[in-house]
C-alpha cells in the first residue's frame, strides 16, 4: 500500500471520533427530550424526541460507514471503500422521512382531539438544554465535514442542525400555547416540523444518489481544475476528454494531454507529473489520471470531442 493511501485511510479513520460525538449527543438529547415530553404531554415535543432517536440511529450508521470507508484498497476494491459514506447518508435520509411520517400521524390524531398541556415551564427548559447540545455538536460536525470533505459528517451535522431549528420552532410555539392556551397550535407545529424534516431527507437522498451515479465535481472545483489546465495551455499543451467525479471524500480527475510531437518521453512525463501535482495542490484527496498523446498525430484527435 502506498504512503498516500495509508495517510488517507488514517485520516478517514480519525473521523470516527466525530461520529462517537454525534452518538453521545443523540443519547443525551433523547433522554432530555423524552423527559420534556413526559412532563408536558406535548406532541410537538414528542416529535422532537422522535427525531432525536433518528439522530441516534443515523449516528450509528455514520460510524459504521466511516469505519468501512477508512479501509484500505484491496483486490476487490482497488479505488478504496469511500463510497460507503453514501450508504450512510442514504440511510439517514430514509430514516428522516420515516420519522417525519410518524410525527405527522401523531400530530393529526392530536389535531382531531386537542388536549391540555402540563408543566410547560420546566419542559421547555429541559428541551432548550437538549437543543443547546445539538447546536454545539452540529456546528462541529458540519465544519469538520466540510474541512475533511466527508459527506457523512456533513449530512449528520445538517441533520442535527435541522433538529435545532425544529426545537426552536417547537419551543417558541409551546411558549405561545402556554400564554394563549391555544392547544391546537401544538399539533400544527408538529406537522410543520415534519414537513421541514421531509425536505431535509429529500436533499440528503438527492446528494447520495448523485454520489452513487458518479456525479461530476461541483462547478467551483471544476473551475480550479480548468485554471490549472489554462496555465499548461500557455506552455503549448492541449487537453481533451476531461472528466471528473466525486466519491465521498475522494475526487477523481482524468484528462488526455496533447504535447508537441518533438518532445521527449522524459519531458512529456515530467509535464504530466507537474500537472497532476498542481491539481492535487488545488484539490486535496484527488486522484489524477493523465493520458499523454502527441499533438501532431491525427489518431490523437479521434476522441477530441469527448467531455
């Protein structure tokens, strides 16, 4: 195994400690939000507690997939196991949708038969403590996910952040209920929360499907590759058949480089090595493949129109 792969796998494995952080936060918030629900009987707070359970399941899945993604390449998976992260984000998206369905079912029942809520003051305080835990952990996960280019951590962080906004809406609404005694507002809030959760789940699933389908790098990252290409074009090198794809934390870039026919293999090879190094300096965790072709050979233009 190369030193590059070893370093990358160790870095991937280090991400699992953030999944453990997510699991710990989920356990704490499940306890706090369940207490808040039992104290008040609010279906809005129940929806918050159910989402915390989904957070726990999602965090466990995230941990499992991060461990798999960190495995080194082998004979059956020569490009590594990084796509395992998409299974985590897909599963979390599905779980979010299931939780939303459960919330709506419970809320509709309460909407048809509103009931008085109890001990709202202490229940809201407990729920606010749970939300504070989620807020801190979600910011850590999102920042780390973006920095390390981990869709699993980023998805988990956004999921927790959705939970935070959910709690803000629920807590605010329950506060209004406490003042106005409009108990029907409780299930209405729960349904609104569920609709927001559904939107989050759909976005997660769309991103995961894009990863499974080998979607190209984001436009801003493709622009970085194009900037490197432009510098080499000024040196008499041309390019075609430029392809990119994202595989969780890994990026892949492949190009055909057309060099003047009178260049030696030695010089052309060094240009290719320099190009690959420059792309990697712009985009970390990128595997770059170059195919050298002579600029003045008509065979080289057979696939000139490939993208």
